[in-house]
């Protein structure tokens, strides 16, 4: 009889595991990069390739971005010299990050798609979105891809160059420099202060939303907004990192960036962050239930032989 019970338990466990696999494995979906009709108001989408890519890797990037007909996009190369020009980087750096930029009508918002998130190790969609909004990039779909593991910082350079290559879309250099400082600070807060990536993105987004609403006129008012957000979000920063945050947003204030123009896009970023946090909590609960099931199963089998 005991052997019979064991067989029943194993059968039940097998069915449960099969169900878990079905639930846990997401349905196959496309990346959303399929080619669309060319928007004649904005011209061809621009695809930027990192200079260090081999021809084979370049073809891989084309496939990942669903560029089946190169004549339907404008292709450019981003180099180490561009890195120096846009973010004061090292000219000898290897550039692998690539991107596709498709401009959209006003009000459609800024959408970031990391096509190879497993190869972008430090920068999240929301970090890209925050930095690009600071730089002046609005209402566009930006697909980021790399065939090798990279931090993701240099993808901004390619996006900036793409806008400079467009008709009347060149970005303000002061704003792109501040945007790069913002991205560097965001990734450093994750590494140095041990903050969660989503928490850092939430902090930056919420500060910008308050700036849009309050229109602070002084550095002291910027400090007040930042301190309130740090308290509300229960984020502890070192005095040095808090000061870097204050200096960053004070620079934005000096540049007269109109955050009212991108307020709806900030709301979208905020919603995406909250959704990701809620999903993460749900995942933890799911894994905990799986763990508890197996603990109970093992205890039940032990009891059969006790």
C-alpha cells in the first residue's frame, strides 16, 4: 500500500510540475519591431550600428531589429569619435550597442524596447527613457540591441547621432551632456548605494514629475523636492550622492527644460516601473508557493515510510 501511495504522490507531483512549466513559460511573442509603413513626415527610421561590430554581428543586429530591407531604413555607424563628441568618452572604446529610432507623432510618447535585455547589463528601459527625455528625445520608438554583453551607456551616443542625422532634429549639446550625467548617476547609485534599478528610475521620474508641477525657481526648491522624494520613497543616499542628485537637477533647471512638455511621457514611465515592481512581488509569491508545495510533498512521502 505504501508503494501505491508513493506512485500516487509522484503522479500528482509530475502533473503539478507540468502545470508550473506551462504557467511559467511565456507565450512566444514578437519583439514589436516588424517594419511598418514609412511615415513620410519624419522620413526613414534610422538604424545605428556600433563600429566594433563584425559583418556577421551587423547582420545579426539587422535580424534582431527586423530590418529585412535595408533600403527602408537609413543606416549609420557610431564610432569612438562620436563617443568623444557626445558624452566626452574614450575615442578608443569599442562600440557594440546599436539602436533603431522611429519617430512618431506628438503625443504618442517615448517607447524603449531592449531587444536583447540579457546583453544590456546596467541600463533599464526607464533609465534610457529618463535620459533621452532630458536630452530632448520625445515621441519615438527606440529599439536597443547588442549582440554581446555591454553596460548599455554608449547606446545613447548612437541615438544622439541619429537625431543629428535627421532633418531639423539635432539635439542641444548641453542637454545631451546632462542626460549622460543622469544615466551615469543612475547606474552608479545602483552599484555604489546598492539600490534597485527600478527604485532609482522611480526616484528620477518622480523628481521630474514634481519639477513639472512645481516649476522650482531656485536650487533650494530643487533640494526640497529631492529630499521629499527620498523620504517618500524611503531611499537612503550618502551626503555625496544626494549632492550629485541636487547638482544634476539644478543643471536641468538652468537649461530651462520644459518638463510640462513630457509630463504625460513621465506618467507612462512611472506606470511601467510600478507594473514591474508589482510583477516582481508576484513572482516572489509564486516561487514561494512552489517551494512550499515541494516541502509538503517531501514531508508527505517521508510520513508514508515512518
